[in-house]
């Protein structure tokens, strides 16, 4: 009986491993893993890579992009019930007796030849107005940070699903065998400090093999821990040790069929190759002074947003597939003017510099840059006028550039209160579908079978590629 149970267990384990190999051929070897799936891309791609500048906390579309001259006249008046309707608001303002309209805190003007509307708080972004596409009608169902940031990064408000970067790494693989296909960097600005927490599951792989999850680079002198060899271990010894471990793991893999064993081998080998490649990417000594003039002096300081933007360009040059920056501090519930102003100063120059730098190097055409957060902010004040703004997911603004996206264009419209969408709504799933389209992927044909379901990066709800913003 014991032998029978053992054999059945072994059979099921080996069968599960075999099925996993059939569903995820990219995990069998490091070589195949770097190459992605054989049936991708579905169509000709306009972007080879993505740089996602995620502004965590909810940047205020009302104060940065969505110009409404009527707000000057409506300032201090109560938001009509007909505008708010029966929409949910957060517990932070649900009990307010009044929802007083708060006008834009800094002028928003048409910029460049295209007339894209951008705030005076973002003078450098205003300088690249003709290079970006501003989408003013993005929307989401989430009204709180954790479900909101989980939703826009994974396609679901429920934690545990693969992130967009992990999907891309799994499907398309990496063009640089010496670096991970998905790299993440975090920063905290001078706005609201501390900002909302950022969790590693936001760049996790969920049910996709864990080799495709994002690899976080730390701020400071050691971007990636444990890459240095211990004293007395040279490269030859390290290589021999990893080869011996790989043989032992291969034996165990044959017994159990656990695909994570193959993943572990791949990760060991990747770490070995990164020992040479990662320090070179983070060594800025070869950058000319003009680089720091473009990105700002903060680009010299590890861990800052400007430094991370510069590293993003260096990684893009080395064909890292998906690079994501998370910048905290956009959650202005109070101290709206000083905190928002500080946050813009932290991010404006470097964001614009990245687009300019890629364009000057001839890389913007095949690099998709995305800027935005999990939702926007309320037109009504939280507390007294100019104190702060609450969360708002019914409409908000994001911008995209390069990689097949039209330049110098605005898409979507909102009402006079920046509260509801009146034209061309773009759900966050549609935004993801459009980004994947630029990478040559049809989001509904890109699936991974898990627990009997064919999962996609955008979930089960209908999606559309926003063709109006494509070049």
C-alpha cells in the first residue's frame, strides 16, 4: 500500500511537471527561457521594450493635465449631486457635509505645436508635449491604493496574479542573456513621505514560473544583494560549483517534475552572469556632464527617481525588455500645494529627460514609455479648500510616448468638473491591451493555463486596443 501511494504521488508529480513543460516551454533551459514563447509575437511589434514610470499614490489630473476653465468660477461651490451621483467615495470623505470644488492649483496651458495641456508645475514635461500622447479618460473601479495599484499592474484587484512585466518577460523573453528581462526600481520623493507602501507582489509572477518576476535593484552602493563572491571564491570555482548544483537539481527535477527546480537553475545562472553585467550598468563614470545637465544633479545620487530614470535608459540600451520605476508620494490628502509641488520637482525633469534622451539616441521609436498612477484625485477638497484631494478613479490622466504611440496628441474628454468621462473612455485594461499590442501581442490570445482556466494579462472582461492613440 505504501509503495502504491508513493508511486501514485511520483506519477502525479512527474505528470504535473511534464504538463508544466508543455504549457511553459521557456522554462526548460536558460537558452529557451531567454527566447520567450515560439508563437509570439502575434503581429509586427512597434515596440521592443517598455519603460513604465509608475507614479504611486494617484497624481492629480486636475492640477497637472485636465484643463477646465470653469473650475475658476466654481471654486468653493458645492459639487452638484447630479455629478457625483451614486458613485462610491472613500471613507476619508464620505462623511463630509460639503464637497467643495477646488480649482486647479497651478495654471494648465496648451504646450508645443500640438497644444497638449500641461501644468506649470511640470515645465520639463511641457517641453516634450509634442512627443507624448496624453490620455485624459483613463478609468478604474478601484478607489483605494492597494486594490488600485494591484489592478493596474496585474489586471485584477485581487493579489496573486502575474504582473504585466512578468507576462511580457514570459511571453517575449529577454534580448540580453546577461540581464533579467524585467527589472524594477523604487524611489521616494519629497512629497508625501512616507508614501503608500509598495509590495514585491506588484512585480511578481503569480502562477507563471518565478523566473519571470521582476528583479528589484536597490538604491545605494549595492544594487543587487549577494552578487559578490565570498572571499576565496574565484569565477572558475563559482562556475564549477553552479554546474555541480545544476546536475543535482536535474536529478531532483527528473524525480519530481517540479518546474520551479528548472527555474532555480536558471536564476543561479543568471546571477552568475549578472556579476559581470550589473555593476557595469550601474557605473555612471562613463556618462558625460551633459547627461547630468539633462536629467538633473539628482541623477548622480543612487536611489533617486532621476538616478533610476538614467539607469532605465542604460538598461534599455542593453535590451532589457521591461523596466519599471515605482515612485512613491503622490497621495496628497493634505498639504496639497507644497506636497504636489515637491513631487513634481522630484520627477518632472527626469521623466522628460528620459524621453528626450531616448529620442536623441534613436531609441524612442521602439521604446514604449508609460507615465501614470493607479487613479486620479477628486475635484472636491478633502477638508477645507486647498487642504488636499481624495482618490478618484472615474477619470484620470496618463501619458505615453514612443513605441508606436502617436505623438503630440490628446485623447478622451471629461466633464467641467474633471469628474466623469464624456468622450472616449479608456479602461486600465484597455491601456494594458494597447501596450501589449505595441509589443506585438494580442492580449486575449496570450494565455497561461492555471487551475483549469486560460488566464490572460487583462482578465476575462472585454478589452480594446485604443487605436486612436497609435501612430
